C-alpha cells in the first residue's frame, strides 16, 4: 500500500515537472474586408490547389463568366506557379474552383455564395458574372497573403472550409481620383482601379478638369490639352508635359475598368475650377482673351464668363461640345458636372449654368451627378448630389439656422435627387492621418483610420442625437472616397520650393489611400449592423502582408496591429 502511494506521488510530481503541451489551437478565421453578410468557417478539410488544379466554368455559361475565370487565373498563376487552365469539367483534378452564374435571383446583381465542398471543390455561385467577380475578391482573401505576389512563392495553397453569402448594402461604391491638379499616368490609373476593385468598389470618379489642368481629349479643341494640359499644381508650362490622355489611352482605361465591373464617371467641372479651359478657349473669358495657364495651389480662382448673353451662349456651346465628346468616350450612365467652389457669381447665373450643363448631360443620355451645391439650380429627376460637407452641418439640421449645405441637400431631395455621401472629414483621402503626415491637408481635420471607419452614410446627415435626419437609406445612392492631389508633395503644410518634393503619383496614392480606402469600402458594402471598429482593425492588420505582396506603399498607422 505504501509502495503504491509513493509511486503515485512520484508519478504526479513527474507530470507536474514536465513542460505543458498546449492544446492544438484552432486556426484563425480569414480576415475578410469588406465584412460579408454571412460567413461560417466550420473547420475540417479545406480545398488545396496543386499542379493539377483547374478553374471550372460549367456549360452553359456566358463569355463574361470565362473572363472572370481568366482574371482569377491571372491572379493565382504567378504566385502559385500552377497552370490553372479554365475548363468545363474538373477532369479528375484533386482540387478545383468552380464558377457558376446560375445562382438564385435573390443574390441580385452583385451578390454571391462561396462554399467549399468535400475538401475538393470551391463553388462560387452568383446570379451574374458581376456577382462572380465580387466573390472572386473574397476568394483571394481566403488564400495566404503571398498569393498576391507577382513571382512564384512556396505553398501550400489551401482554401479553408467556408460557407459565405454576401451582397452589397449600397449599389454605388465610388473612389475618386483628381488628375487635374496632378496628372496620373495611365498605368497608375489602372493600378488604382485594381486596388479599389479588390475591395468591391465599383465606380471610378475621374476628376479630369481643373484650374491646373485639362486631361481629356476633345475633338476639334486641341488647345484644351496642348495648352490646358501644360500645367499641374506647382509645375509651370515648360517643366514637362503636356499632361493628358490620348483618345486611345482613355478608351483603354475605360475598357480596363469595365473588365473589373467598375463604371467610369468622368467629371467636367464648372462653372468654377475652369482656369485650364479659360487658358485654352478665349471666348470663355469676358474679355475674349485667353488667360495664362494656372499652376498654383489656390481654389476659387476662376469662373466661366456668365455675365452677358453672348458669353453665356459661348459657354453653352462649349459645354455642349465637351459633354458630347465625353459621353462618347464613356459608355457608363453618369456624367459629373462639378458645381462647387464658384467665386463671384449671382444665383441666377449659377442656376443658368447648372441647367445648361444638366440639359447637355441628359441630351447625351447621361444621369447627372454634381457636388451638392448644384441643388441651387434646376435638376432633372434622379440626379445625384455628392455631399462633401462635414460634422459641423449636423447640429444645424432642423434649426432655424441650417447650414447652406443642409439647405442644398433639402433642395435636391425636393427635386427627386439622391445623395452620394462623401463627408470631407471622413472620406477625403487627401486629409492628413496625423500632424506628421508628409502629404495632404487638414482643413477638414485629421482623418485617422478609425475616423475614416467609424461613421454611417445615413446618420452622417442626421442630428448628432439622432432626433432628425435628412435622408433615408433609400435616398442614399452610396458612398465615395475622394483622393485630391493639390498637396501631393512632401512638406505639404507649406507651399513647395522644389519639384523634388513631389514623389511619383503612385507613391502619394498608395500612402494616402491605404489603409483608409478599405475602411470606406466596408462602410459602402457591409451591413450597418456588422460595423465594429475593434473587429475591423484586427482584420485590417492581416491585410498588411497582402499590400506588401502587391507592392503597395501603405501608411503603417499605429492604430493597427500589423501582422
């Protein structure tokens, strides 16, 4: 008995002295952005891709579905080294990805369902090829981050067991790029489109004309690009350029976006922000003399001549020709007419311009978008007002002293307009993250990653206490992030003294867009109830390696635990 007790004590003592073996930890679920409507990761075997894996497109399928399959294969082939042919049958492959556009109509235009089956098949279903494309962006995030690399990487390439059903909250999920103040080469424009499309954004707002530059070719008006395109902010004539897109480059970018289910919205700003046009077309000036090209950094420095009927006719003719050419280059349904920051113009003159511009857009088959000030003019039903105000508007809602921005939104809604929400203190990507940010401005405040994420498109136009709101969910068309380039240089708290302060456009674009662009993408796509800062920041941290693999020079915000 005593011997047994001693042996038992020795055994217990030995066990206590041994190092503990941790229980096998469950793998972390994939960190998906934007957050899907429904996701379940049951554990168990996933689907491993290998040398014999294929991408299956079942018959009958449209050519558009094969195109989506081709885009997916183009992402996976460089990093995995696998051939991944697109076929109509798996032909005995050990693991395959299957794209099926015969999903239920309830998924809508952009919804999808993604699930793994039997450790062999990843089935991605949608009701449209566009829905499949959105689902492919989620599928990419189920694979290791290095799948995004442009060179061959070591595996394994396993997609975890998953069941995801998803669809967007808003149909318009935009991203704007200002190429008027700083020209962005075609390859970098395409790169920006790719970056946004990875996070399911679907509208590219191309800010093409500004005081500092005119970038879109207009047949019969070569001076708009040869003269109007000779400057950028800080870059006077003769320091390079002219900076503009040729007709072929422009069409190529529009087609590139369409392949990624991104609609291009061209903006021809007016009646302000028009110095480049005034430098190119003498008759747009009240003295009928072209002004010198402008390369400074100020706003409210120009306006088309609207003071007499002869010049108003000149402007009307100019707008008609430009909109006709622009509409021909852009098959999408929208044309952005600008309308903000107009100096020294009467209400009648402004309203007359907005009517002429809107009429010209509608005459060319386009739906009107403009900055929310366009509600001071007559609008066709179904127009979109792009709201760029900030939190200072909210306390005035419902008071006797509503801000001009609030009154203009009310006026637009009364004309059957919808609202595109782009609050400057949340969605303007050119605002500094913090006081040390080398680029950008801070007139709308510092916009940290948390601030860019922690807001809602409906309550952004409601009183802070929630007692009154300007818009319903149905009146919000969507959300847009805006990247302006008027301070796209190092040391932007002061005016530049050297062109050496200007980095390559892609450097500025990467740094100011990431990590805030994915934050805004989630606001536009995911259900409002799913929004959670702590959960988002954890997911966002896991995307750092993806951006590194893609060559994105992002801002490593201290708010995020980068993995």
